[in-house]
């Protein structure tokens, strides 16, 4: 029959295990911006396919960070920023075009 290990042997084994050795762990990198608030704001602009793509990029950046891919999260966040800015500009152009057409056509 096998003998059960003593408490000191168990403690020594747990202290030597890599899971309990936190000195070797690198500090966690700060979370890159995913521009979620900006993309939610962009969803109110009338450029619907574009602003939904920006929102999806933002959510993908958040999920990528949660999976541990810092560089991928940074890249997707930057894409979300560019697409959200494009969505806001397109939305403002659509609103301006609508206003110009609405107020310049003269109906009798």
C-alpha cells in the first residue's frame, strides 16, 4: 500500500508549483482603447451599415483583449475609431443633404 504524504511534503510541492509562483508573471498590460462609447454614439447617425461595422469592431476589440491578444485588441480598436469617425462624417453629410434638399425645393 502507498503512504499518504505528510503535510510538509504537500506544502513544499505546492510552493514549488508554477501556479503558485507569481514572481515570474509579467505585469498585465493596460487595456487599449476600444472606443465603445464613440461607436455607440455613431449608431445614432444615419449611416447604418457603416456604424454597425464600427460597433462590431469595438466589441471584437474588447473580446480580443479578454482573450489576451493585446496587439489584436489595439488594431481592432483603431479600426473601430476610423470606421466610427467615417460613420459620423457620412451621417452628417446625409443630414446636410436632406436639409438642403428639403428647404430648397419649392412646392406649390
